[in-house]
C-alpha cells in the first residue's frame, strides 16, 4: 500500500515525505511503533489533533490570462503524512473486516479495492465458499 505513494509529493507541516516513511517501515522496530499508534487510535476511538491539522497551498493554474476569479486557482490540502498512512491502514482493515464478516452485499463491489487478479480471485473464492 505504501509503495504506491508518490515519493515526490510535497511534505505537510510534519515535513515527512513518503520516501521517509517507506524507509522507516522497513525497520521492524519502527513499524511496530506505527502499528501500536494505529491500534491505540482504534481501541480508544481517538484521532490525535496532530493528525487533523492541515495546510492549504494555493497554486495558479497555468496558461491563464487573468487571475481575477477563484476558478483560476487550484487549492491543495496537505495533511500529516503519518496520519495519512494510518488512515490508509485503517481503511484497508475496515474493508477486510467488512468482507470477512459479510457486512457487504455481494453486488456492492464498486468501491472495494481489488487491484490485481489474485486478490479478486481470492475474494471470489471466499464468496463462493461462504455460500
């Protein structure tokens, strides 16, 4: 999941780039700490204020003659990088949990993340076996 994140993205207030986190999670000790933070957030149903902070950047759209309208600008919201990683992990966990416990009707697959043939095959076998 983290491998698909762009190394060239702009850091937010925490100044952490995805390439930094990709290096950090390779170390088992640091990865366990991130997993512990994630588990604490889930178990206590709490999302730290640090992860809620955002930073907005306004960028001029290219090739515009006048910049007298809000349509001529692009807003980019930067969130805490570690918080984004934890959100991705929680999202994946929730999807797995919902599928595993049959909370999703079999025709509601449009938003599920089945990126590759193997994953789709496993999911279909699971649906067949679960009847």
